[in-house]
C-alpha cells in the first residue's frame, strides 16, 4: 500500500464540514469516516466496514495507515498464520479509502469464494448441510480521550460448521500526538500480582449467569484451568477507558465457546501500579 501522510482535499473538506456541523464540539472527539464493501455469491457472503480517522495531520495518517495495514494482514491470514495468502497490492490513490477497501475486500472475496466452492463440492457427496460461508471484517472506534484513541478490529468467520468464530487484531490504542500504536499496557511479569484483579473481573462477568459460579464463588470450574494454574493475561492487549483498563479474552482462550468472550474493566486505582510508563502517560494515571 502506498504511503502518503499528507491530507487529501476530500479529507480536509470533510473535516471542515464536521467542524461547521458541530461534530467537533467535543475537543476530545476525532473526526472519522466509515467505508464499507460487500460481495456475495452462492458460496460465500463477504462484508467489510472500517471506521478510520479523517486525515488532517501526520498523526491521523499514521493511525489510518496502521489500521488499514493491519486489517489487510488479517484478511491475508485467513486459513494459515504461517503462510498467509498474499493479496495483490493496491495501485491506486491511497487517500481514496473507498477504492482501497473495495479493492482488498473484493480480492478477499474471490479467494474465499474459490475455497468455499471447493469445500462445498467435497461435502456434497456425504451431507445435505451446505450453507454458504460468511466473513465479516469490522473496524470501529470504541474509546477516546484527549491523548489516545482506541479502534477495535474484529472479524467473524463461518465455514459451515456448528458455529462461526471471532478473529481480528482486537483493540488497538493509538497515541494522538504522533499516531503511535501503544502495544504494551502491563509490565511484563505482573500476572501473579494481578491474579486477584483478574479473578474479580471474571467473577463480575460471570455473575450474569445464574449457574456461572460454584457456591464458593470459584471461577475455575468454568475455565480451562486447573487449581495450580494462574489466570493468564489475554492475548488481545487491554485498552484504556474512562474507568480503567478493559481486558477481553477471545473465544476458547480460557473458557468454552458458550461463555462468549469474557470482558471486564479493572479500575485504574487497582491496575495503575502494574501499568507501563507509556500507558500511565497517555491515560494520565
């Protein structure tokens, strides 16, 4: 993908319209645009929707380029993390987000269609259950302050089994000053010290289920853990909110599929001492 950190005329115009319409009345709120595409056939239904910043500064451009490059990488990872399917490079104007997203979306659809068609032809001899594949790729802004903005990359994939699954980059936190992606919020080696906070968070998540806890309030019967195991930090990086750091576990990461994606917020007063210096700076904690 071609890099161009200078804002396009369309981006500057969109920003001006947003200001005049009152969309920027909140100084913490960054201006975004949403672009989408979709394709469907007998074999697969594909859709992609990305909320990305309107480029008015080099920092906006850095955030936009990072979001797009990671979204494309997720599309390429389908089927194999070791040998990703390489998509053709977009040769158009990298400021034209509609054209760029449509290009990568359509190329992914063509690849998925070939795989889904082959899969259906293999299954037709022994089953009548031949649903079309589904793939949705979404990026959206979920949290923001004066110093950071968080986007979530979450994909859903269904390939004709009992149910689909969620993949994606997860939550991506960017520093507004320069557009840098903040990848580390918790100091390495803090898992043991955070056990009580993680357990309390999981207990709050499972409290929505009547049969979620034992009579002793023990979370372990629902998790893929034995009594000697520690609760691990989630693979997706936590992200900041107004109340604290939000932790989200993916499907099957620590619990069965039926438990969804356990998510909870650990207040800053609890987690602050274990945060990295950079995390403390952008959250003001």
